[in-house]
C-alpha cells in the first residue's frame, strides 16, 4: 500500500505539470520526485522532518486538484488524460511492480548499508531528524541526505498507513530503484503503443543500461549507481531535450540540486551538467547566427533558434519523433554515461 501511495504521489505531481506545461507523464516524473526530496530536506533542516511528509502529501494532493481545474478551464481534460496515461507510464508501472516483487523480503546485507545507507533512513524514521542532527549520532553525519530522504518518504508513508508496522528493509531497495528508473523516463516520450516491439525493447534495455557497467545497481543501497544515473541524466537532459520551457528549467535546477545533495562528488557532476547546457546553448546560437543573444544561462529564455516562434527554443539537437531507431539509442545514452560514471566513482569512493 505504501508503494502504491508513493506511485500516486508521483502521478499527482505529473498531473499538475502536464496541465501547466502541456507535457507528458514521463517528462514530469523526475521533477515530481525531485520536488518531494527538496520539500523533505527543507522541513528536515527546520527540524520538522515528520511534518515534511504531511507537506508532501498536501502539496501533491493540491497539485493534482489544481491540474484538473486548469485542464477543465482550458477544455483539455481529455488531452490531459492522454498526456498522463502514456506508454511510458505503463512501462514505469511494470518496472515498479517487478521491483516490488523482486525485493520482497530482501534484507540489508553490506557493511556500508549497515553503517549509513540503511542506518540513516532508520534514524529518520525512528527519531524524525536528519542524520546530521547531533541527536541522531550517525556515524557519517556529514553525508548529503538526498537518497535517505527519498527512502524515508516510503517508510513514513508505510507508517501512516499502518502505525504498528515495523521498519521495512525491502522498502529501502524499492524506493531506491524506483527513483533510479524514473530518471530514464524523459528519454522515452517517443515510445508508442503502435510499436510494441520497441516498447518491449525499452522495457528490457533500460534496466540493463545501468547493470551493463554497474552489475550491482539493483542490489545495493550505496549511492554510487544513483549518483552516476543522476549525472548521466543531467548531461543527457541538457544535450537531448528539445523544448527549453519552464519545465526544462525547473527540472534542470532541481536535478542539479539533488545531484549535489546525493554525495559530495555530485558537485563535480553538477558542474559537468552546467557545462553541457552551456555548450548546447553556444552551439545552437552559433548555428542560428544569434551568438550575440547568447549569454550563459539566459539561453533557456532566448527566442527560438529553429521554429521562429517567440519564447520557444528548439535547438538543433534532441529527439526526432520520426526516428524510432535513433531515439532508442539516444534514450540509452543516459544509461551508458551513468553506468560509466557510477562504476568509476564506486571504484574510487567505495562508501
């Protein structure tokens, strides 16, 4: 039930983002998850971590209601349903169900998990404070808490549904893997029910993309695989995302924040994402002969470089909706880059 509730919260956030930005479920899912982490972190810094869970529930409920109202006023309720109920939603739901089944009864089993990655979540669940709080007496209090906060949310939802429920170790793995898989979704917006073989290929290749170079990506709670996937997401999103609107800006900002909050080395990967974004902007401006209009981060708000429509930026890179095979390769760029980064980081920083 707790897992279903978390899935519903992600869906609520996507409903609002789809209504406001006219985008699909898969394009809003990462931002929806990032926003929950940011809200919990803010409440945790204020010493009200448990209140943060109620804030997440309230904000997600309000977001869903606001999305429906906006769509109704615009006469887009049916279009909104089509934007949310997409093939990528079906893929993600299948992955989530498989993850729940595969991790049923799974215990924490490595030293690093016992000393921090699972221990930090248990501290938050039992004491209602961040691991950095002196009262927590955490062995690694200086570690950034993005991943434990996300895993704590699922534990807290389980506690709300059943106050007598014990701390669940399988939920740690479920939350971790759900978040990692959500980062691939924006690259799957071209998937169609009319191409079932391509859908099946994505269903298999997306998990394999992480496991190909980091075989333990779905077996450990260490942040390395997630950090690498986040780094790959930030770079690939900057390189491949065609539409530079408010959702793009919010997603990039939230992703850069979360990657730095995942591990200390995340700052380096965040800078790599900023560099990728800057290079894309410079390249597009040069191609369009508008280099004078390009000034660093302001690129997201410059006029279109392809379509000529004011306020809409459609760079020369990105997805071609007609190129199914090419999109299949592009959508796994994040996985390959993420896996390489994760493996390299894990080898140098084992904890």
